[in-house]
C-alpha cells in the first residue's frame, strides 16, 4: 500500500466514538474503497474482505467475512465503540484497509485510518488526488479532529515530528491542541492552532497551500500540492515554514525505524 490517511480525535464518550466509527467506515467504503467493495460483490474478481473487531468489554472478538452481506452487522459492532476494528480487502496481497482504534492515554483518544494501494499513476492524477482530499474533508467535517494527515509510503502511528523528536504518544496526544503533531501532503490543523496561524484566510493568503478547507466542527484542512507525487522537498519546506509557529521545538533527527517519514531537518523554534 502507498497511501496512508489518519485522523486523531480527542477524548469523547463511547456513544460519540461509536457514531464516529460508523461514519468513518461508511464514508471510506463508499468513497476511496468503493471500487474494492464492488469488486468483492463480483465473486470472479478475486477480491475478498475480512473484518476483525475487539470490543472494549472483556476480550470478546468478532470476525466478519464478506462485507457486502454483513454491513449492518459491522455497523452494530462499531456502534459499541470497540477498542479496535479493521476491515481489509485482499487479493494476492492486502489492497486496502479501514480501521479505528482507541489510545487509553489520559482519556480515550481515537484513531481512524484508511490505507490503500493507489499506484504511481494515480499518485500523479489530479482528479484521483482531489477525490482523496474530498473524502478526507467530508469524513472529518463534523469530528473536530485534533490532528489528521495524508502521507505517501508511511504507515507509522507516529507522525513525522513525533518520530524525529522521539515524542511518545502519551506526551504528544495530550498536547495535541497546544502543538501540531506534524505536517504532510495533507495536514489537518486543529482549530486552536489554526487561530494562532491567523485562521483559514491567512493560511490561504500565504500562497503555500494548493487548497485550504475550513472544517465545520473545527480545524482546517491544508493540502500542500495538487497531487501526492507533487509533494516535493521544496513544497514541504514551504509548508514547514508556515506551520513552524505551532510545531514543537527541537532538532529533528532521522529515525532508521521510520525511513519513509519526511520532514525538514530544522528546529521549528528557529523559524518563528
């Protein structure tokens, strides 16, 4: 897989988390993963799905095969706010996955993921990349995310800055509305930090971003370049410069354990 989309939500009640999980899966399965859903319905296509769910109460696990025939069952399990749930589509290899999970760090932080295999041609296709960003904006519009990103070839729970500064999640999650957790081709900046950067109009006026989308419930989506393949080092440098005032200070250091995470090798505090 070569596209990774992740959103982090702050602490909220189980019912809210369950509703958010149902919404995330629905939008993913009818958006970027819709073609895989259709292929699974055509039995001759060789695409299959499998879902695994671990519920919060006790150690109960649920496994669901063939999503198309069991969508309502999946919704019911997600509404119960599981500790972890993942649906994978696979042929000879894993083609995509949609996931939700909880981090019990000073509250129940939630993480929502879509990962998929796009291929080089699609990474350079403006229409395809626009559809990915449209999905992301719609999926997050009512969720007030603390942080969200779309990256290429990066599948770590850590963001680029967390890895580069060795910031543990039990440190960075509680501070997620005080410092931006990272930056990428698409970055969602929480409302509190967007205000410190001058708000959506100021961010758009900077000329750095291809697209600036205010989210209805809070936060601003920032798309750095028209396509994922167009997110060059020069583009990343400009994004870093604009976002530096809300990034954590410290000298980033490459981590061999996370070779695909991209970042500028400069201390954000020296840019402010």
